[in-house]
């Protein structure tokens, strides 16, 4: 009986992961937690024991993209990475680091590009954007750095092909760079040329 229950839970986790991956690919949902909750609701599975982890959803997303988006996703990813590289080169003085779906290769047609910048102040980045006549809007988000929850300013820049989110961290944010799996400009150049 326990084996049957365990097998059913594994199957339900897979179903939720596959549905969450479909939602992320087709509807542009970027938040793993939101995607898995919505997928579970759609499938009538409210038991939190059946919710997959982010790695399971990412694996299902990669499978979905290989099956259904094999023609368009690699081209879209290359375009997003090329845009990211251009912005990173422009903002080189702020030690830009690419992170998220554009870096890990799961970005699809609705993906937003995440770039982390490191500056003494948010104003320094804002003045740079203004001086270079780069239109932007700003918003705030919270980020966990170690055990701390910090408010981070994000400058959102719309390009022809994508939306680029520039999160600004203090220069001592090296922990953020390491913790979030980020790539510097040279690494992004390698990704594009490989």
C-alpha cells in the first residue's frame, strides 16, 4: 500500500512538473513557485507533497522545449543572449553578470533577461542610463542574501527583442554573484559563439 502511494505521488509530481513547464513555455510564467501552484490547481492536486522542486520543473521545461519548440527556442535564446551581451558591454563599468533563464538556456519567447549590476549606489546606474538616453522604468523587488532579505532596485529596459531587468547590488554583493549562478561578459561571449 505504501509503495502504491509513493508511486502515485511520483506520478503526480511529474504531471505537475510537466504542466508547470507548459505554462512557463506557453504563457511566459517565470516564477517557478507560481507555475507549480497554478499547474497543481489546474490538475486538481492541492496536496503540497505532490509539488515538484524547481529542478524537476526545469528538466520538464527543457524536455518541453526540445519536443515542441526545437525550431524556435534555440534561435530565441541566441537572440536574447546577443541582446544581453550588448547591454553588458555598455554597462561594463558596473561589473554586469547575466543570470536566470537566458544564462541557463531555458529562456523562451516570453523570457525576461536578468542582469545583475554592482554599483556604489542605484543613482550611479540611473545617471548612466539617463546620460546615455536609455529609456527605462524602475521597480523594486526583494532578494534573499544569506539570511538577510534586502530590497533591490531594478531598472527595466525594453529592447527590440526582449525586456532586460537590471538589478543593482552593492559592490560587496560578491555573495550574490556566486550564489545565483551568474556569468560575466566574457562567459556570455563564449556561450554565444559556441
